[in-house]
C-alpha cells in the first residue's frame, strides 16, 4: 500500500510529479472524488476540524484517510473510498490537551507582549485575556491540542469603540458630585461593556452607578446609606 500525504489546501498530494499526475488524471476521469467533496461529506457525518488527510493507493484503489478533531475533543480516523465516497470505517479515540498551559501562555506572550490577566477553559479552547504593553486589553483563544492562537478581533474592535473612563467619570461627577471610591469596566452577558462607579457624596451616601461604556448613558443608579 502506498501512502501519500495531501495538504489540505490542495486537491492533489505533494509527492513526486508522476504521482501527482496520476491523482489528477483519476480526478479528471471520475475515478477519484476531489478532496473538497470528501471533506464536506465526512464533516456532514462527523462534525469537527479536519486535522490531517492522507491518500492511500493499493493496487490502483484510492482510499482517503482523514483525522477529525470532534467538538468533544476526540480524534476520529475515518477511511473513505476515494472513488465512491463511501465511508469504510472510523476509529475514535479520546484526546487531552497536548500542550501544557505554561507553554501556551509563553507562546501567546511571545506573539502579544504584555501580561496575562485572565485564563478560562471553554468549549475545548483556552480563552486568554492580555493587558498589552500599550495599555490595551486583548483576548485570544488557544487550541490546547495544536497550539493555534486566534485573536478575537471583534472583541478588540468593541473595546476600541468604548468611551474612555476619565471622560465618562467626569460626566457622572458633574451629575453626582462627590468622591469616586471604586471604578471598573465590566463585560455584561450580552457582550456589551459597562462602567461601574461608586461615588460618595458630601452627606456620606454612596451612589452606585452603572453606565453604558459605549454611549455613556446611565443604566442603573442605586443609593446606599452612609458608608465609611
């Protein structure tokens, strides 16, 4: 049995020229289904990320062998008849993160210098928040299996659209004069951002304000009694 490794960006293997020609002819003549069609068919039955594809040729018969990483972190090896697209069998095995978290964090900081402020493991990925050297906050996700780093540009864009805390704080102090005891930026469940300010007035009452960080509009106001 001859085994050819197929790059996922192409429909033919990166092998010797004569082998490439043989595969091209097989696809053109309808004796071998294109890789894109095979991947679509496999993912319809086995959702997940295709990690590797190999093409085996045995006595003129082509067999695709795909490795899929499922949403529940199992690696599934699937064999498909190259001519008919029939799935010949699959072998699933569980997998655990292959890269230790400290190693992943070092790679993240090498790409995005700064300080890690938060790490959570969600849906098979590490969600990492970084305070960058220029003072911005950046969120990336890291696959613990293959170590791939993905930047959450949507989140970064949302942060850039927020009003600066000093301007929002000034507006609240003009409306509610006093001393700011606490101030923080919080992310709501709907993905929006809100500033929370605790302001003590001249009488000693503490007013807790929740403000839309994008528009600067006051959302809620709660007043408590004298607090030292």
